C-alpha cells in the first residue's frame, strides 16, 4: 500500500483525487499518508452530456490545484476513481451505464492530464474504494480483501496479494453481476439473478414498493420513509416490525451468499461492505454473517472477517489518491 514508502515525500506534497459518480463529483487534496486536506463536491449533471460533466470535473481539479498553490504545496498528480468499467492501462472508459451517458469510449485520463498538465491515473470507483479501505480504512494493511460498494448498483474491488485484480480490459471485479440465482430477477446488465438484483438500493426499493402496493399498511410507511425506503426498512426491522425483520434478514442473507461465493473463490482475509445499505449496521451484518456461514467452505467460516467500510463517502477519493502515490513519489508495493 502507498504509505509504506512515502517517507521523503514531505508534508508539502499533495495529489488531486477525483471521484466521478453518476450522482456526485468529489475532488480532494490528499497527502502521501492518506490525509485529506480539503474536499469539494458538485452534482453530476449527467443530462448535460459527457463533455459538460468532464468540464465540471476538470474545473474542480483546477480549483484544488489553486488551493494547493495557496498552501505552498507541490501537486504530484491526479487520481480518478470513476463509475463504469475503466481500463487503467489506457485510461479509457470501456463502458459506462446510463448514469453517465456518452462516457463509453471516453479517453478520461488523457483529457484530465491535458487540462491539468499533471500525471493522471484512473481506475474504476469501486476498485479505488478497495484501495482506499486497504490503505487507511477498515482493511488497513490487509493484502487480500474484497470490497463491495452497495449503492444504486453494486460495485466491487478485489485486492489479491496486494494488487488490484483488473483482468482483461480492466473489467475485473464487477462483483455485483455475479449471478446467485440462475432464474432470479432480471438485472440492469441484462442477466438474471445478479447479486445487484437482490441487494442494491434499486432492488430492495422495488421489493418494498411491490409490498406497499400489495399489502399497504406499514409497507406504505416504509416505502415513504424519510431518508428513503431502504433506511425505512432497516429502521422498521430495528423497531421490531416482524415483516420488515423478515425482508431485512433476506436481504442480508442474499448478500451473505454472495460474500460466501467470493470468499470460496478468493479466500480474502477481509470483506469490506460500503455504501448506503451497509450503514444499516448490526441488523444487516448479523444476517450477512448468517448467510455467509450457510454457504462458505468450512475453513473460511471463522477466518474471513466481514466488516463495514470506514472511509464512508470518502473511500473513492482516498483510493484515487492511492493511485497517484503508488505510482508517483511513493514506490509501489503492488
Ligand atoms: Zn447484472
């Protein structure tokens, strides 16, 4: 991880770290020890097209660069964690979902490098989140881990023997599209029974909406809960609503089945769960561990730790900074 060889970089060296998501763009200045100096955010105006979104991204990067100048710091490079499937070698967005229309085929790294005049590195946002958590987060110092980001979709990042697993064209780690049921519900990717179609925000909200229409009563209240239907579900389960407990348990167990399949394939020391649903706390994690134990191979059942992410909404920017430090002034360990 990047902090191993960061001595000698000095406290006045920073990098610009960018998180390009379908909902928000975040930009931060991060030092070689993973400390965030400042962070700026703006909404992603995806409807205005890729050029407008990239212009906003570049403008935030330049604001960060000016901030670094004010601080008298040297900027060593730019790291980007982006939604979509990213080829880190070419810096191209191989494929992006409808959340970022027009991004497929975009030479994201070169555009940002040309605009800022800085060495730029890009990777998938969930891969960046895994790097961030392994660097200074929940899996600090861990060389074998899996990170799942549970949001509107389900992203994944695998670090095996200290290195991110990219596979061909950088498309590895799309763990949300691992099928856990051959005739399960249709997924946004066109397949069936994907983990994402059971545990993503859209999937759980869809279940709650169907129950609200069918049964009404407390499900209606859960669907309309302040803070969203998913939060409503876990709040109701925590308050003892039996039907909510059953659905919350089912969501957790499905996630546990997915985690068990990943663990059986990769035997990670840790599985880090981040994003919206992971904030449900122990009520979710106990169901996940239950599902995991039902399906994981015996030697792994007590060996794999399933933990919540520590960096919260900043895991991607911190991981994007790790992309710079491991390639730049800090010698890489991967
Ligand atoms: Zn899918």
